[in-house]
C-alpha cells in the first residue's frame, strides 16, 4: 500500500499514513495528534523495485 505524507493545518504536525488509493481519493486522511481532517499533502520520495539486479 502507498505511504502518504501530510501536514495538519491546525496543529502543524507532519505525519505519514499508509492507505489505499481509494481511501486517499475519498479524502479520509486525519491528523493522528488532533484528529483534524484539514490536512495538506506533501511531496514525498519514492522507491522503485525492478526485477533486474544492478
């Protein structure tokens, strides 16, 4: 499952959530510290795994 990074608009706490793409599209992200649903998505790094060995 994808990992998403957010910052809460209320308490300004950065956090990560692991959620399905469908959950993310529905906007079900909430801050785990203050339970606020107004969160700002952040750009995060990603890793790609291939079957070829370097």
